[in-house]
C-alpha cells in the first residue's frame, strides 16, 4: 500500500517545492498543506481574505507538478496561530504515515535515521523501500534514554530489506543534544528520518523544535510519527 | 462532524458549512484554525477590562460618590452582564469574527451597522487613549518614587511614548504576545487578589486597625449613577471576545463562558477594590489622589511593598488594556472594511509581519491626538458612550433574530429571561448614556452622526441585511 505523506508548505514565506522532492515521493500519496502562520494579534479570517487566492494558485501549480509525475495529490489550505497544532490535527484527519519538512534535495542520498523506539525503525525501513532508497548508505542515531540497542536497530532495519553493509554509522546521542548532533551530522546526510523522540522541558517552553531541526539540516526531514515525533512533551508522551 | 450553520465572512448570505470545535471552515476549503481556548478568551476579556476599574477609577469614583461608588461599579457590572447574555447567544449562533458590529449590521442593516461599526472603532481608540493616559499617571508615579523629578507634567508625554511603542510592537507582530499577555494577566490577578484579600480582612477589623467611619452615600445617590456612567469604561472588554469568535476553540462552550465569566470576575474585583479603598482612606482624600489613589490605599495597608506592587500592577494593566484596545480597533476596522463600508486598503496585512500595518498606524495617529488632550474622564465617557450604543443594539438584535428566526439561527446558548432581560439590557445601556457629562455626550453624538453620514455617502450601495430576506 502506498504511504501517505503530508507536506506542510509556507508558500507566503517564499517556500517552494524543491527539485527532487517530487521524484523522491513518486511512489507515495501526497497531501500538500498550504499553511500560513499568522501572529496572534491578526484574525485568521483577515489574513485569509487577502491571501487565500494567492495560496490557492501556488498550491494548484505544485499539485499539477506532482500529478504529472503520477503522484496522487490532495491540497489543503489553512490559516493558523499555532502551526504545530494545526499540522497535528491535519495529520490525524488525513491519517498520514509521515510528515515531510521541506529543504532542498541533496545530490547524495545518504540517510540518517534518528530513533528512540524500535517501532519507528520498521516504519522508516518500509518508507525507505517505498521511496526506492534501500541501496542508500544509512546512518543510525539512537536517542537516549532508550528502550532498545543499536544492534537491535540494525537487525530490524535488515528485516525490512536494508543491507547490513549499507548501515555505515552508528551514533548514540542524548535527547537534549539532538539538535546539536543533527547539525554536526547534517553535512554528511542528504535525508533525515526521525521517529518519536519526545520533547524536552526546555523545548516545551521555547517551542518550535521542528523549525530548529529543519534549519539544522540541508536536506528534507521526514517525521515518522508526524509532528508528534518531536513536538509532544516527553512526559505526556510516556504517560 | 457536527454541522453548524455559518455565515460566510465576506457575504451576508448564510451558507451551509461544516464548522467544528477546532476549525472554522470557509468557502473554497480554506480552513481557519481555532487556537484560543477558554483561558485565552477569559484573558482577552479580563485583560482588556481590568486596567481601568482597579487602577484608574477608584479614586475618581470615590471622590464623586463616596463609598456608594461600589454601587456604581455594580450597576456597570449588571448592565455588562445583561449585554453579555444576548451577545453570547448571538456569538454562538454566528461564531465568526466580527462581534457586535456583525450582529447589528446583519439584523438592522447597513446604515445602523455602519454607524455602529465605525463609531465602535472610534470608541476603541478613545479607550486606548484613556488607558494610555492612565499609564502616564502610573509611569509618573514611578518617576516620583525613584526620585526623578522634572519641571513639567510628563503624564501626556509618557502616554504618547507608550502609545507609539505599542503601535510599533503591534506592527512588528512579535511572537508570543499571547503568552506574554497571559503571564501579565496572571501576575495581575495574583497581586490584586493578595491586595484585596488583605484589604478586605483589614476592613473587617481583623488586624485591629480602625476603618474609616463614613456614610455610605456621603454625596447622595445621584452621583452613584453619574459615576456608573463614568466607570463603565471598566467593562468595555467582554465583547472583544466575540470579535475574535472565529479563532476561539469550542465556540459554543467557550464564548459564553469567556464573556459572562470575565464580566462576573471583574465586577467582583472592582466592587471589592472600592470597598477596600473606601474602608482604608476617606472618599474626599481618594478623590484628591485621583487616578493613582489605589497606590496610596495599598501603601496605607501594606506599606512600601504594597505601594510598589500596585505600582507595577498598574503599569502592566494599563498598558495591557491599551494594547488590547489598539489591537481590537484594527479588528473593528477590518470588520467594516470586509463589508466595504470603508476602503479595503485600510486593513490589508503586510506579508513580512503578518499584521495590518495601515490600520495600526492610522489608529496610532488618532490615539496620540486623543492622548494629548489628557482628558481622562472625557476619553473614558466617550469610549463608553460609543460602546453602549452598540451594546444596546446587541440587545435589540437578539430580539430581532428571535422574531425573524432565520433557518440557520440555532444558538447553542440562549439568553435566559428572554425577552425581559434583553429589553432591560437595551434600555439600561442607552439610559446610562444620559448620566454622562454633556460634553462627552456631544462628542459621542458627533462621532455617531459622522459615522452614519460616512456610511450613507460612501457605502450607499452596500446591502448587509439580505441575510433576513
């Protein structure tokens, strides 16, 4: 079955669909979410009155590029004061398999998989297969405190069809260092898959870790559990 | 998914839609996320109102009506409640942004709607100017306390500076304003609660201090009503919740709770404040102390710490109320520009900051002019006048909608005591205007006439009432 990928895109902030993303997703289904994050003091309806047509036409253009490549594509448009909350709602409504944060596609397709729970690895492997990337070189990053080991991780990935010799690197990191660690590794890897890691208390207060991770990398970021991967507070997630 | 009747934003015709508790769906599949919860709604209501009733009016009110000014605040609270009930009904029937103007224009048509919408915009600017002058007094007190003296009265200057800064911040669309506003209101409530608790216990003689033996109505009962008219500015916040109805989560529950709840909470706080103030310091002295009298009350009760706490709270609350009013004014202008009653250009949003910069600058200019007058009581009364006209018409609008009963009109909240309470609410809203100073009534009346003339001339071809035909 085809996996369903959500792509939030802030077209009003000049975000565009990078070359190569369409090719990457050619065997999946896509929901394009034209999202516009407005400051709290502006009524959502006010922004929508002025910009909905513009967003609509940009979305239509992008959609037609996907459709030309044979990708089944839906579009949605939303104005919000809380981007993460909105993305989570839409992930649930659309029952998506993963959410993709846009960044330019890199020429090399080395993949970094960041995970904490082994269920997410199976998902990552399936998705990598569906994208036809199972020959790519893979790095595995385990986030502590973990309920599994890197060796277990390797064998789960092998079960999904990834060759052991492809898995070149094994890294452990702590939850609070995750953004820094991604920054260190990002020049090596063209594509990042990230499973549920929970959100530290500091990030709960400062917010917007998805933005930080997106900025810390060069290539697209695929959130295996959607926004929940990184934007749910750790303690809520575990309870 | 629950089905709820909806009114399309730009078009007076109601359309079948699929609003939910989380999202407000527009035509063509555009979604507007509802992001403000009950606490957010209460904060908007309370945060807008609390600046005046506690930190600016007690001295003025007690000076006018003595301890009986507690009745003035209660009268104001009852009128606000009588309006909040029908406003809640209308808002749950039409959980879209626009508020009072929307209800009035859709029931009574373009002319009345335009008059109310445009004059409400002025009303909010008068309110913002009033809060800024109040802020000026508090900032002046701070300068005085830290020993900074200058040889001219800096109140107006300080108020102007604050106004310009607020507009600049509003335009640059700082993130996290809501979190900041929540934090400020929470801190305020905490300080006020501590002050009122201690003050009330003291007033009942718990700490053995003599309270002021004073007649309840030292100046008679007539000033109770004129004071009620003056201090009504303290209640001009609850309806703001309805103007952002499109952004409120679970509107059928949260809109009535936020509006009615915020009125009840501030009424109790105001009444207690007057009780504590007049039990601690005699009315004549409070009157002389004027806008910042409550600082002296706190100093009397709790010493230097009390004075400083109230000083900080006063600074925060006047500025937060001014900010809320300026932002509300840009939403009010948007509501009328959406219906083409004023040029649409006025409320365009700039892409960089996501804020309506033209309407905010426009508001800023007028507010500064108003602040320069420095007339606290005039600014307050005109603001109240222009709001009260709309409040009265909201009460009539609910009767109107119930009588016509359009198919889509299915409010989740229904005004209790209908039709008696809305009628009393409408009459008392208009009646309160009669107790204002003549000059305030004239200024208010002139603004109403100008707004009506503008609508007739500029928007002669706009039809907003078709929803009922």
